[in-house]
């Protein structure tokens, strides 16, 4: 489970991240990134969104969120250097990825994080 300090929870935080308009995509996922904060004491906060357009059943949407969340949690656990700055991130799939493997999703998340690191927001 993702730590409490790394969860993006407030609706206003989601809206601020969407409004920042820093969008990165791969063939599986879309990532919205908020502004990088000056104070480095705060951890990165992440939100996961799966809309009803992806799948109408909540069980399948939750499965997709669990797949993405677990991959991101493992990256945080490994102290990936591209996640070490405080900012808010929202990750969402482009389509139903519940049949994809952990390795495919992990590769897609790493590509998104590398794009974010190279952008230097």
C-alpha cells in the first residue's frame, strides 16, 4: 500500500495539477505533473484516476488502479532518483490495461518519469 504521505487526496490538489498542463504520455498511460516546489522536505504526492470510459465496472477500474499503484510504490521503495522532488503527479491509463503485466506497466511508468525528469518543470 502506498504511504499516507505520498497520496494525493484533496480535490483542490487534483485540480491544481490538472490546471498546470504538464502532460506526458506513453502508449499505455498519461501523466499530469504539478509544479516542482522549492522546499525539498515534502515527498512527491501521487494520485491515480481511472474513468468510467475505461471500463464501466468498478471492480475492473480498481484493479487497474491497484496495478499502477503497486508499480509506483515499488519505484518509491527503490528510491528512484526521478521521484525525489516534491510535486504532485496524477497517473491515468489510456485504455483498459487490466490484462497488461507488471513489467509492461513498470516500463511505461519509468518512461513517464524520465520524461518528467528531462522536462525540469
